[in-house]
């Protein structure tokens, strides 16, 4: 098995909600860190959900829901989420000026 350390996904506009951040990595994946950056001069909220097997989004999938990130600030979440190849992490935000970045390892 080989490990590929990489940027797993980046989303600059998740205002539509349920936007894929990590999907289709072609191997089992460990998401070590997700960074949520607010580029606005006002506070924003965000959501993060882990959808096993690409399931339709349900309340049970949220790991963050309407969590506040202060103006011109960021939140770093060190998580260690393990994903099968068909699991998906989706994100959403209260406005278009919130950025999400996921970092980790793909095991092939």
C-alpha cells in the first residue's frame, strides 16, 4: 500500500450548502485537517457533514452545524476522519466568502 499526502479538496464558495469538499479519492482516505477561513469583515457560519457511501445528506451526518467563524479569521479542525473510497465530506456556509481546505492522506 502506498500513501499520498496531499490537499484533498478546496472550496471557495460553499454558500449553496452540501458542496463536495472530499470525494472520489480512489483509495481509503484519512482527513487530518480541515481549515475554514472567513474572508469577510463580518462573522459567518458553516456546516460540515460526512456522508457514508455517498448517502443523501441527513441530520446524523453533521460534524459541525451553523458553527461561527469570526470576521477575517479561520478555524483549524484536526480530526483524523477515516473515509472509504465512496464516502463524501460536504460543506456549506452562510455566504460565499467562506473557504474550506482539507488535508490528509490517500492510501492506495
